[in-house]
C-alpha cells in the first residue's frame, strides 16, 4: 500500500503545478488584454525621425480634446470625432470621420494591432500597432510615410 501512495502523491503534485501555471498564464493574458479596454482621449501626435528623435507635431486642444477611441471587450472599437459648430460649441462630427468600424487583437505581451475598415470600403493594410508605456497611456503607432520619418504615433490618455 505504501508503494502506491508515493506515486499517487507525485502525480497529484505534478497535476496541481501544471494546472496553476495554465491559470496564471490565462490571468496574465486577461490582465494584458484589459490594458486596451476602455475610453481614450488624444493628447499629442509625435513623429520620430531616423535617428530616434521625437518631435511633437500636434497637441490636441479645444474640440479635438473631446475625440474618443473606445475599445470594447469583444475585440471591436469605435472612434468619435468632434468639431466646433457655428455657435462655438463642440459637437460630434459624423461627416468627417472616415472610419466605419474596427477591431483589435493582442499580438504578444502588451502589444496590440488594430484593423480599420473605412466608410469608402477601404481597409488599413498597415495595421497600426498599439503599445502601453503605462496602464493609462496608449500609443497608436504607424510607419513613417516619408524617408526622414521612421514612425509616428498618437498618444492617448485613459478617460475610463
């Protein structure tokens, strides 16, 4: 009987260890995916040249501060843009936004990619990459479109 107890205990320990590591992995993946979920407002637009020097090209002020990207748990996202109307008030700009829909996916660690479908039927084949310098800052990066720019990014702050 004693000879049987030792192998059973070893088997039980091995099963316990393998199950807990899978649970920890799932928990880490869920926590990392939760980084993107929420509502984000733009703060600045930056280009980075071939030498790695960052240059803030634009900061968002006025109605542009009301723009929002909302990333949902289901892997989709929405973008809202605002502009000043004739009375000096901000209102949602339904006409100038060219994004019809979008989805996001986790690619590895804390990195994500988005896929955009535009109202004219086009899609974004470059698939911008999203990174997180911290849990409340998101960077949406694109490859540079001129030789002197390596890449550029929009920086966003979590609203909720």
